[in-house]
C-alpha cells in the first residue's frame, strides 16, 4: 500500500479559540490565517490551557521558547504547529488556493513552503476564478440530483461525465463553470450513462507515464480489475471507493456496471501478449 507523509484534513475553526504565540513576521501570517478561517485568537498559553483550546500556533523568535511552549501546549492536549520547525509540529499549514467554497491545499510536510507556494501559483493560472460558482451550484442542486437519480452510483456517474474534460460542467472551462445552473436544471441532457469496459497495460510504476486518457479512466472507474501485481503508485490515481478485485472473466461479468478498468501489469521487458 502506498503511504502519504501526512493526513490532509480541513479543520473547522469558525467561532473557535486558537492559540497563537509570538510576535513579528513569523506569527502575523498565522494570525491572519486563523482570522480568515473565522477563528478567535488567544495569545496567552495559561488562558488557552484553562479554556480548553485545542489548536496552537507557536512562532517565537527564540528556539528554546518555542520548544518549551510546544511541550506545554501538547501536554495540555493541543495540536501544535511551530513555525519553521517541522520536527516539533503535529500539523503543518498548506499553501492555499481559494475558490470559495472550493479550497485546494498544497503541502510538503514542512519540507519546502516555497515549493508549495510556486505549485499554487501555477495552479492559480489554471483554475478559473469563478470555480466557486460551480461548487455552490452543485451544492444547491444536491436535492434535485438525488430526486432524479436516487441510486448513488447513477448520480455519481452522471456527475463524473458532466465534470470530465469537455463535459457540460468541465471545472477548468471558465465559461462552463458559469453555466452550471443551466445544466443542473435538466441534467438528463448531459452525456448518456452507459456500462463499458476498458483495458490497458501498465509498464512502469511511475504514474506520470500513464496517458491522460488512462489517468482519467482510473479516476472515475467504478471497478478496477487487477491482472498482475499493479504497483500502489498506479492504484493511488484511482478513486478511493472503486472496487479493486483480481481479474477474472467471472469478475468482469459480475461487476459490469458503470466503468470497469482492467489493469494489466506488464513491466518493461515483458513480451507482448503475455
């Protein structure tokens, strides 16, 4: 199984107290971040302990002061972030791309904030500024979609096809993002949902060698049938809730609903047709 360095979570702090210790250029961004998320800043450790605060940012300029404050806050049950000291952190803060209510968080586990920032800046150029409108339209249409497609699998397939590249809700098309309400009023006019199977060979464990079409198929597949020891690095590109089963003709026929992808592990050097 592939591993990740951190567990990404979105923490709701609106109306909640958050401890922020320190002054100067290291602490100020943390204060702005907490305030932007609706949190209430507490700047006294003793008060934070007494009032049961659960989240702490520590940004003293003195390294030993940071270490002492981190120990005390953690012993009081707080999750702690110490600025520029990943070894003292229970969590790190990502670089945030905001398309409210859609948020894209980019983290490196404290390895390089600069790298996370420049990845975000590249994505800023790609993601339409009105992408939040699409998110709100989908939220507003949730009840209607459930009424039209009571089966969750049907609903997911309709949305998958609408949101894919070139679909009526393509999230990377700024024009279509603004026209979401029109499609959502009559989603049957979108692509026809069908059952189909596709198969392809995987010859390298590096997912960057997947074609765009292969990566897209993995991302929306309902069932993945594994022919050989397909590396976890490839499977990490698949939907987390997709069925993953060993390949057999019986399995292919049994799980024929929606999109089925047959992944054949054929590393470099494997003769064709084996």
